[in-house]
C-alpha cells in the first residue's frame, strides 16, 4: 500500500490512539475484582425470591430482605467480636 507523508502520519496517530485505548482496557482488566455474592442462596430460595419480585416488585423485596438480614444480624454479638479482636492486637 502506498501512502504519502500525511497519510502515514495519520495512520501513526491512529495506532498511537489504539495503543492508548488498549492500555486503558488492560488497566481496567488488571484492576477488576471478582464479583462474589455475600450470601449463597440455595436454588429454591432464589426461585422464591424471583417469584416474589415478580409479584411485589424488585425494590419492595430487596427492602424487605435487607430489613430481615439486618434484624437477624442485630441479634448477633458483633460488637463484642470487634472489641475482642481489638484487644488481641
């Protein structure tokens, strides 16, 4: 392929921009973290949640599940565990 100086420079600039974009994509890939679920729901639980979301809406069910989990976790002595960890340091 024959190109003049202006076309050659334009191709060179394009290659530089592609390399810069590739560097950004590589950095994003390197910084990416695995998306792990906090709770491993059983298949039947997932099915029930999906049905409930279909009936009551996603937002409503998310709010209710969050309230339930907060209530359950509030019954655990999490503050005492943190204090014990701090004392052992």
